[in-house]
C-alpha cells in the first residue's frame, strides 16, 4: 500500500460516520488534557488559594506563549487536509515537514524571550511581593517545556490532518498519564523523596512534554508520515509565508483570548473585597468548565479536518452540510450536560475548591456561565469549520471584536464602576459569549469561507 493511499479520506460516504470517526478519539484526547489541568488545580488546592490563583494565572501565560504553535498547527491542518482531500500526499508531506521545522525555530526564539522578560511578564498579574517569587518559579520551569510542547502540538495536528486521529489519542494518553503521576510524586514526594512542593506542578508538565516529543517521533515512523524527517534541513520561505498568512489571525485570536483572561485576572486582583478569592474561583471555574468544552473542542478539531478535506476534494456543499450537522450536535450535547452541572455545581466544585469562600464563588461562577454554553458550542465548532477552510480572518474578526468591544469593557464597568465585584465579571462573560455565538453563525451562513484559497 502506498503512503498516499494510506491517508484516511473523509470526502465520501456517510457524513455522520465521518464525524464519528474523527470526533471520538479527539474527545478522549481532550478528556486527557482536562484531567491534567484538573490535577494541577486539585494538587494546588492542598497548597492554598494563593497557589491556585498563581497556577491559573501562569497557566494562562504559558498558553499565551504556545499560541504560535497552536496557530501554526491551525494553518498546517488547513493546508494538509486540503492536500489530502485532493489526493496530493507528496505536497502534504512536504508541508508537514516544513511546518514542524518552522515550529521548532519559533519555540527556540520564544524560550529565549521568556527567560529575558520573565520579570516583566509576571508583573502583569499584580501579585503582591510575598507571592510574586512563586509565580516566577512556575513560569521559569514552564518555559523549559516550551520546545517539546511545540513539537507535540504540531505532531498531533499532522496526525489529525491525515485522518490518523488514533495516533494522537495514543500519544496524548501516555503524555497525560506521565503528567498526572508526576504531579503527585513531585509535589508530595514518595518514600525517601520529600517532594518539591508547588514547583513539582510545573516540573511535571516539563518532563511529560519532553517524553511526549520522543513518543511523537516514534509514532511518525509508524504512520503515513514516516518520511517526514527525510531532507529536513531548512525552512522554505514561500511555505512559511503561506503558513503565516493562515496562522496570524489564529494567533491573534489566541493572543486576544489569553490576554483577555489575564485582564480579567487583573480586574479581579484590584477588587476592594475578595480579589484573591475571585481569582481562585476563576481558576477553578475555568478548569471545571473545561469539562463542558471537551466535546466542543473535539468537534472543533474534527470539523476543521472534515471541512478542509471536502473543500480540497471540490465538495463545498458537503463541507457545509457537515458543518451544520456537527455544530448542532455539539449544541444539543452541551445543553444536556450543562443542566446537571448547574444543579450540582457545589458537589462538582468541592474537590478543587478547599476554601469555603472560594467554593461559594466558584459555584456562583459555574451556575452563571452554564447559561452561555450553547452559544459557546456553536461559536467554537463553526469557528473550527472556518479555520479548516482557511477563513481564519473571519473567525478572528468575530472572536476578537466580541472580546475587546463587549467582554472586557463590560467586565470592568460592571465589576468596578457599577460595584458588582466578581459577579459583574461573570455576567460580562456570558453576555459576550451570546454575541460571539450569533456572529459566528452569521459568518458561516454567509459562505465566503468556501472560496478561500490556502495555497
């Protein structure tokens, strides 16, 4: 069997079967990612609300730094899925090779930048001097995980674009297991090893991602992309230009989103009462809410590949049909899940919120945000369709505008000016998500994404 014929195509057959084939492994991948994040917060909960707040903030910073890898992966999936759908596997292999190399160079540059500007970056949180050094420790250790994390992100994007989602599942399940086990061992210790305390949370991530790099390289040798390391010497300027053209809007989305979360933390840190409590509640709430996001982001990644492959095969109407099916399925599922989460918010929050005040605020956050989950689902999934089609600018316009024009100004007004404190921030979040869902639906319905060229 040739490499080309080994690629999994989703351009024919039942659309529901295609959706299921792509979605269930990605759902498990997202579940493992969720477990890692939840473990971080669970372990931090034993170390105090301050550590929970710092873990949440530094995690946002870390996600901010790996934005370039995520953006490159989005551009790579758009190009690879189009090429695979059109039957041009050699072009896809060349693009995959160049994308991986480009991501490594970006990781090296950003690692150096993180070390140089670590003090400035941490100062943005507004932490008091007595806990600021803890945040610095977290950040420096996380930076060590940057390069291997970039490789893991791009490797999984390449596996997905070729339809080899089970390889992504295998890689991420092993990486997640390593991370979770190391979390407990490095923080609390075992036998004669006393443990490293809060530093163990960050070190577990760094070691797990380093192991993940080796795992992905082994899996490449067993995949349709087994020739990816052949002739891998320099980056093509033309291909980098095309990747950047698709990736910069995706990068701006993630920069804006993570910067927006940092701004929310900053707003909460300056509240007259309960600032640290609200920051810890936001950290807990985001991690618990991530459980709702699991099927949504799994469907987002599936939608990206399915849309790209069908457009590459010259079937835009089939791509649109899949987009509506997968997004409405996500909305229905999320709506069903949000109801019990709303009802049992206290029981769900108690494992990660040890402090009574933090628990009460976390429950309030969860119950408010559950009201916006259907709009979140349709926005994220249709956004995945647009990304897979190469319409990254359209998705960028919707998300960035609702974030900076609606969410953040409204959060500041309600929390600080109107005096609603943390409650005002939570309200601003659900109002902005409503508009984001409406605007993303309108963008997809308009159909311009069918005409976007990615090469």
